[in-house]
């Protein structure tokens, strides 16, 4: 989701802080150098490494090489998505499925040696049996829905939580909130883990990450907090704020680490991945779905006189463009989602603050329209392809109900169509979305 990103040391937004609700707060910026002398433990590791026998030269077997290199018995460079050997001779490059790091054999030499940059905990955090259930639920069902087909990535991220408590609390909070929308009484645990994750992450964001793993942990925690907000009945504005926070962390903490697990988490890579999964051909709409998009356009046009700030005008125009693209191809509209979010991510703090103010109703009306439109488009394209589109249906219902209850009388006519859409399609389930 990144656009062009400034250097970490020059970016005033790098030391991003969150308030108690999860919204970015740039007013608590602190920075510090993370240099320190080598510890005795690190020195022992260095000595041990120097005394090891010099390995024999020659071919080192590649355990994760592509099928072509294994068959030809040559060393694979393991470049993704295609290794140099296959590119050079014009072969289609395919890799075996990567094993989850949760189940890597215990005798792995890399897994046995701790990173000297890992924050060793002298007093490990104690977690309950309920937390273990939340952790399992995160791995099975509650991990964030991005990137598309990102199951393996989040299973690789999960072990980092053993060294970074803010990530563990963010994962447990998301899992608890996810269970909550399906009727499990876990709201207290969800809030407790959320507050702990935000407080600990604020401390970590005070200085640049010291390693790739730490940068990945920070970004993953922010992302988990964002999707926890999507499980909260009043979480619409927090969700948007946290997505903007993900953009800031991703463009600072990760941009200097090309070996990050999130290396492909950019606008361009996301769009390319969607086109690869859904194909380059247009995904057309049924007549009922096409009529639904027309109704959304009419409702958006009615909001135009309310949009007075530059950000509101840009966001309205971008949402209308997204709907018009859907009428041509729903798949291409999904591929353009990151470019639409970039309108918010690139907004100045002065523009953004009123945009997510719950009492600024023109922006709230714009946001609920977009949330519902995004869900509809995603269901058209991803749902029809059998892809996971997360738990956004319940979010749409809850956020629409919250906004409808809070709206002053003079704004109620602007939600007549969204309310009708939610009651007919999401609560009544008439079936226009899936054709």
C-alpha cells in the first residue's frame, strides 16, 4: 500500500504513536540511537563461530530451490517469483510450498541461534488458557485477510510474537474481537489486549526498527489492530485511522528492509497479485448487480453538495470512479482498491483529522458509502472466485446501524439508500451480491 516513501531519518511521521483508541498521533515523537557495545553473550557467539571448522567449498544443497533446478541438479538462486536460472533459459519457474515456520524442525541451525537484536525478555509475559485459544483461533480463522492468499505469510509472522509482546497482544486482541462478532463473550479480553498492544507498540515506534524481524513485527501488529477495529461496532473511524498508520509504518519501518516478509506489500504488487488471481479478463456483473452500482452512484451524487474540503472532494471522486470501473470489470476495481486508500493515506494531518471525526457527518456519510461499496465489489469479484473476503459483512451492518443512530435529522435522507441496501442485501440476504 506504499507510495513513494521518504528516508526513515527524514520522515517526521516515522515516530508514529497511537492514542488509546488506536488512532495515529504524531504529537509524541521521540527518537534514540540503538547503538550499544557487544555483550558477553554476543562475544561468545562470535568466538564460537570463529572456531568452527572451515566448511568445504563447492555446491551447497538448496532445500528451497525451484523444481527445475532440483531436476537439473544445479544450485538455485531462489529469486522470487522466478530464479535466475529459469529466467535465463526461459523455463517456467515453480517452487515447492514453503513450510510454515511454526513447524520447522527443531534441529534447524538458524532457528537454534537467537538473533542478537531480538529483545530477550527476562520476565516473560504470562498468558492464560483463553489466550492460547485466541492464538489458535488467530492462526486458523482470524488472521488479517490481506494479502490475498496470505495464510502462509501470517503463519510465518506468528512466531515473531514470542519476542515482541505488542504483536502477541495485537494478535490475541484481533482473535478475541473476531470471536465476539460470532457471539463469543470475549469483549473484555479483546479490549485488554488492544490497549496493551497499543501502549507497547507506541514505545517500540519511538525509534527505528533494529532488524527486519522487528520491522515486520511492528507492521504486523499495526495491521492486526486495524482489522480488530473492523470487528468493533464503533470501529469504522479507527479502522481508517489504523490503515493510515499501516501506511506510515510500512513506508518507514519496512522500506529499509528488502528482505521483509511484507516486501510485496505495495500498491503495485497488490494490484498485480489480484490480476494474477482473478485473471486479466473482465469480471462482468449480472443485471441486478449492475443496477445496484447505479443506485450507489445516485446516492453518491446526492452527497456532492455536502463535500466541502479538498479531501472529501477527492475521496468522493475516487469512490465514484471505483464504482464506474466495477461496471466494466469488478476484478479491475478490486485491483484498484489500494489506489483508492492512497487518497486517505496521502492526506495531510490537517485534512485527515476532521475526516475521521465521528461528528463530521459529511465525511462519515462518505465513509459508510465506501465501506458498503467496497464490500459489494469484493463480493462480486473475490467471493465468486472462492477467495476469503474476511468478516466485513458484520462490520457493514454494525457500522451502518451506529451511523444511522447518531445522524442528526437533517442528514438522514442521505442514508436512505445505504440503510435499504444493508437491510435488503446483508440482513435480508436476497442474493443480488452473489448473483
